[in-house]
C-alpha cells in the first residue's frame, strides 16, 4: 500500500496497480458505502466525513470510509483536522471502464423505484 497525503498524517491507500475488482465490488455492496460513493460522484469536490449524514454511529461511519479507502474506491487526506474524501474516479474508470457510472446509475434507479433513500 502507498501512503499519500498532503499534510501531516498519511493514510494507507492501495496503489493503482493493486486495485482488485472483487475488493471494489465488496466495498460497493453495502448500502451505506454505496450512498457515500453516490454523494461523492454527484460532485467533483472533496467532502469531509462530516458532510455525509448517515443513519449510523460515528464508529460505523468510520468503518465504512475505511473499507472504501482500503479497497481503492476513495482517497482520504487530512487537511488540517478534517479528513477529506474524494473518489478515485480516474483509477476506477481506467481499470474498470463504466463500472462506477453503471453502479451509481443503477443505485439511483433503485432508489427511485423503491424509495429507500439508500
């Protein structure tokens, strides 16, 4: 795993060549993690963990972000005391063409169909 951060505390991230489809799919199989990815995909800006309103405890939220980071779906960096999150869209699109857009679109259709808010 490669450590990348712009300030102080570095968090471990898998290198691009280490990303595995099964790890990405596992990370995206959870409704809360898919919700996080959908929110990140909706914009281009980095978001702090506190920007996400999830119906889970803080420790569970931290777990979800860690799974997404360790699978290579997101990159997290500290900016001061805030942990910023951004999709690794370039890596995911290059390694798994169309996957991210297809999953986000399918999740949005499901939400409209079921009205589950996930």
